[in-house]
């Protein structure tokens, strides 16, 4: 039987769009692709994250970063199970949406104070078909009632700003400033809210500068969290680690003998000395639907 060239092209086209530079995209096709929901406004871009998911960003504002990818990966990798996820200070929604892609049965609550970031996250959630399981709440996660007292989550994410307001120059896009500087809380606030809302055996995953590890340890201790494992992140092989990934649980959810120990993993290297992507980081990216 001979198939016509026309039929071959039509039937092969859906498969062709599943590939990106030889890598087959896992997961569902985002509804936005099929329904043409990509209304990219002036000053915005629409960029790929996990699988076929996309995220709306401002060209000159805060943009998705390696920190976001690593935070999502660390949480979904080491959390035992997750039906309900909380993303504190969620920004444009990148961490929560990667987790939602990786855990298709989970429901996500994302809390963000910046109106512009909320608007972009709403657009991205709709594009990715997450309307029914991705709730975006506009407000400061420290405010009473934004996360109801009785709410519990199996997995909590946090990407706290790294610097006090007194550090550095703030002359940048307002969206970037709020993500870099502690305008609405510190790592201690993230730990406090996370500890209060963790479900039985739940996990809190966050990223913070490795050189400020002592701040994370102090914040965790003050609210009864145990850093059960952590991993330094080296951006270029041979250089000191700039970032640290931290996975925490409530101390009262752990045996007494376990509460005083932390497994510090070997550093994760992002790029080799030759500036190519490190093989392990390639595998990390593949595990959450990114091309190697």
C-alpha cells in the first residue's frame, strides 16, 4: 500500500511538533497551543518551561531562572507525596507550574503580592490548562487569611529574596526589585508560614545563597523545622557554590534521633569548566520536562 505524500505530511506533523532539537517533549499538549491562547502583549514574551507548558514574562521584568527550575526539582524530587502544593511569593508562577506539570494530580495554591506578576501567572495558567487546579491568590503571604489557618499542604515552595533592602542599588524594574530584595519578608518569614501550613510529613523546599546558609539554619530552628537535606549549587565547575537548595520538615513530624542531622549532598554543577552543561544537570532538566 502506497501512502500519498500529502497524507504522510498531515499524519507526521503532530509528531514533528513534539520534538525540539531531537528531544521528544513529554506530557500533554498545552491547551493554549491548540486554542491559540497566546495573546502576547507589548513588552511580554511567551517562553517554554516543562514539556509543552509555556509561561508569560515581561521582557524587562523578573524572568524565570535556574533558581526556579532547581527549587521545583528539589521539592518534587524529595517530597514523599503531594496532593496539595503551596508556592509562597510565587512571582510569575514558574515554580508552581513546573510542579503542576510534574505532578498532574496535585492542586496548587500560589500566593503573590505583585499585581503584574499575578496577571501574568493567570495568563500562563489558562494557557497551560491549569484553571481547575492552580489557584492564584493576590496578596502578601504574611497577611492573616491569605492562607487560611486550617489549610495544610504536602509540599511548600519558597524562593525568598536574597538581599536586605539596605543592600545594593534598587534602580531596576519594580518586579525585579521585589524578587531580589526583602521588601515583603525574609527567609525567616517563608520558614514560619511554611511550618505553620505543612501537612503531616510535608516538605518545604527553598533556594537561598549558599554563603547565607546560617540564616536558613537559624530561621528553620526558630520555627521548629529540620533541614533534612541540602545541596550546594555550583554555577561553573571549579568555582565556589553560589546557591543552596534546602529541604525541610517539621521537627515534630520526625523521630527525636533524626532531628539533629542534615544530609549535605555533593555539589550540583550547572556548567563544566568548558562552559558546557554538566551531564548531571542535563539529567535534572530532563526529569522535570526540560530539554537537556
